[in-house]
């Protein structure tokens, strides 16, 4: 079992989802995923049922990668963002705060510098919403078998 120490209200979740969709549309990204450090999917864009399984996988894997890098901090300097170049797609992962992670999947045609710049703006927009959710200190228990892999 795992403890989740934040809660997002429907209005906050809708606001975050809209901001993710606007970010995705402005750069023609393939997928944008907001997850927590436990690999739980918070929101994603485009918000289509067909993208949900991929968004879940990105959430779990993204949190695992960030966790692995955290363990390497004594070897490399602390990282707030990571870039992965693939054969067909790229992925840029950024910490929003100590609890939430934002990941973008995009083609090689999309300039990385533009993704970084606009993602910084997005992080500034959604960080206060996520901080409010954490301040509420509402705790719920999540069983590991409830996580979708």
C-alpha cells in the first residue's frame, strides 16, 4: 500500500488539464503527462481514451526514472529535468516540485529549446495549484494493485 498526501478538487484538475492541453497544442506535442512521484497519473493531454494506457505507462516509467536519478545525486549534480532522445520521438521530463513530474513526448521536428521555455511557463502556472493540493494534507491509501501498468 502507498499513502497519497494530496487531493485535487475537480475544478483544479480541470484547470490543470486545460493548461496541459494548451501546452500540447501550442507545440504540436504528441503527449503531455502530469504524474506524482509514486507513478500515479494526475492528468494528460490529449485527453482521449485511446491515449490513457500510454499516459499510465509514461507516468509509472517517468516516476521510476526520476527515482533512479535521485539515487545517483551523489555522483551527478541534482537534476530538475532530463532529456531522452529516441529514434522516432523525444521525451523531456521536468520536476514541477518535490512531488510532481511533468513529461512531454514529441517528434524531432519540435525544437527542444521551445519545449523547455514553454514548459517553464506551464510549471509556473500549475505549481501553485499543486502546492494547494499538497497543503490540504488529505491522505488516502492506494493499493499497488490499483495502479495500472
